[in-house]
C-alpha cells in the first residue's frame, strides 16, 4: 500500500507540473487565496533503532542487559490550514500524527546463584511496543500560482514534537533462577522543538477545491538518559496526497 501511495503521489505531481508548464505565463501571478486548508494521507519514511543498556544487582554480582527497539516507515495523517497575510505570503498551522508498533529484543547476562563469575547469557523479545508521535508545524508560506488551476506553495518554520516511546528498561529474574521471567517496559513521554521545510502542490478541480500532494522534511531531537547516546531523534522525510480547499 505504501509504495503504491508514493507512486500515486509522484504521478499526480508529475502530471500537474507537466500541465502547468504548458499553461504558465512568463509573468509571476499573485495568489488570490484568503484562507486555504488541506487533508492528506501519507507516510513518514525514517526508520530508526534505539538501543538501551543497563545493569542491576543480583546474587551479590551484577546482571547486565542490552535491548533494542525499532520504529519503521509508517502511514501518517496530516492536516494543515493557513491565511494569506500579504501578497503571496501566508502563515499557517499544521498537525501530523504518526505511530508504529514494534517488537523489542533484549539480551542479558545473568549471574549464577551458586557459582561466582559464571554468568548465563539469556535473551527474550517483547511484542506490542508503541511509538506515538504528534507534530505541530508553524509555517510561513510563499504561495505561487502557476496557472488559474495549479499552485505551488513552499513553506518552512518550527515544529513541536510530542513523543511517547515504549522501551525495555530492566529484567525480572525468578528467585534462585537464571532466566528472564519478564522484561520491564517503560514509556518515555517527551517533547522536542525542531524545524521543517517543504513544498505543497495543488490542482483545482472546481473553483475552490481540488487535489494536492506534499513533501516535507521535519526533524527534532530531545535528550534522555534512557537511550544509549543520550538523545532520541524524531521526525524525518514525509509525503502525502489528499484534498485541498481555498476560500
């Protein structure tokens, strides 16, 4: 489904651009939008793996572990709206929602309860670890009509990220045992401020409504001691297709 959506978006953009080249005049046109909005379904393509490591006392020694949690390329919902404030300049607000569910892996070294310095290597997996990412985009737009039906908007500005990420943060060992009874799951609830830049293409089918496609790169990072390396990067390259309206 995702590759198909991507190809459709590229095809739509190609057709619109090709049509605009034939119709565009040499003179730069001024936008007549007062208010505009869009609803898109798309994808955030950046895949990441987060590594967590730690230790805890056990049997007068130290049990250690390392875990990995990954997020992949998944679908997203994107809403945007703006208002033209001067000539071809507009300001707007956007909201994106992206989520993924993954399986985490954990490898541990567990001391023996009877023999000193004789650790046991154990591993386990945990399913259903969630990553939830909401993004608020504050944008300044340059609106450029190419014909009476086809418009291009270039935009950029700050992005506010709200992130929830399940991680594997510890292990439970049965009394006197050397196996992993369970892995402890912790949810990071963090926020970050980053930047975005993008382009939106719009083709009007009727006077005030049509179809469109967007591409955007939004990136942010927050510090956390729970992740090896001390920080978690969020966002990435995003694209989508959907409906556009103007008034």
